C-alpha cells in the first residue's frame, strides 16, 4: 500500500507567499493513523479557504493539503471499528487543518473520526451536507429542543452560505417559518425557493442600535456570522427564545447588555462542530439522512474537479459563492 500514488491539492509556503498546486503524493507520506480512506468526494468550506491562503490560525505547518470534509471507502484498516471497503464520512476534528485533508485522493485518519455512511445517504449527498450541513443540523437540533414551528418565525443569518443555506432548507423541511438574512440581493429568489418566507437585506439588519432590547420579532435564530448581526438577533428574540451561533466572519466580539437574557430569559447556544461528541454526531447524521434531508439538496451545490478548486477558493474568500461546492476526486 505504501507505493500507491495519488493526486492532491498542496499548499506550500515560500517566503511570504503560499503557492497552490496539484501534486502527486504517496500514501506513505500521510500521517500514521489506523484508517486509510480512498476519498470519493470532499467539499469546500471557509476554513479550507483560510488554510489554502496560509492562515496559521488554521494550519500551522506547510506543505499541507486542506479539506475538512471527506467521504470515501476504507482502503485499509488497523481498527476493529471498521473493515476494508466500508463507506465512511470524516468531517472536522483535525482533518484538513494540521492533518492532510480531503483535497487529496487518499487520507489517513484515526478511526475515532469516522462515521459510517448512513444507508439512506449517497456519498455525494454526504458531501453536499458536509461540515456545513452537520453544523446546520447541530444548530437545528439545539433549536428544536426549545422552539417549535408554532412558536413563531426563526431568523437565519448568512443565509446563502453553506451553513445558512442548509439551515434554511432543514427548517423548511420541518415546517418552520423562516426569515433569511442575506447581503446578496440577487439571491433572494433562491432563498424563497429554498423555503424562506421572507428575506431581509443584511445592510438593514446589521445597523448598530444602542437600545439594549428591540422588538421581539422572532422565536429563535441561527447565526453564522457573529458581530452586530448576532447582537441584533439576540435583542430581537421573544421571551424564552433560543439563538445558536457558529461563526465569526463578521466579528468575534459582542457588544451587549445582559437584558435580553435576564428580562426575556433567552438562551445563546454555541455550536462547535469540530469536536462535537460522536454520539450526537451520529444522531444528527442519521437525521440528515432521513427525515431532515432537505428536499432541495440536489439543487444547492456546484460540483468541481481538482483543476477548478483554486479559482473557487479565491471566490469563497471574496464572499462570492453560494450554497455548497463539492469536489469530485475522480474527475
């Protein structure tokens, strides 16, 4: 097996520059873990774009192959948990960060990172969902513990991004009334088709307001961006409502009083998909494969090859992608 060669997207550090190229590697170059997986699909996430751009907060050492998502078939196993030829999903943990990731045709990872591909999910569907969908699923999972469709509207920020798109689609599947927040006016029809009942422009929702509490317009919210939008979302939640947060692309800081929490009793729940407990991870994957699987799943992705990946990374960093971008490692 050590002689197997494969193609991988490799980021190299040269001086102050980070160069991206497709290179031929050997499985012998991969980390010494107990599962060797032949990758069928991966997907492009914002963290991958940061890694590909040389962000040392994501990836400390280069050369490196990003890709925090992968689905494929086990080529060899030294684990009792999995055998050869089993299909598995690997998302988050250290994959694609400091462990070579899914932008290569092979990965070698600890068996503790792998989830058996649910029977009702194809490998392509698993990567359309990916970390973004798993994060959306975790957000919905925590939201639905307290908020039901009849309780009122749920607001979703960053609604054309990967997590936002899938949050809207899952909530729509479950019968919630959704208000989507987006800065891309040209995509409003896309969000309405996805299941949103209304779309609010980001510029109207991110204006700073000195008032400690705003009109209670929503029963709950899923925030993917942080900053002022999350502040205004928290201020706009009705009594006993819930907001989940999973991103900080706008800002990691919050400028709030405690009044929304102690006068309205709302809850703010952080979502950490990277190290989410495996028991809950499996439960969410099984829901996403079955009754939570979005009806529009096959309409919200773009499929690319390794040769097209570099340009898509630049577009993601510029905020110009919508929905999900999946990578076919056999194309």
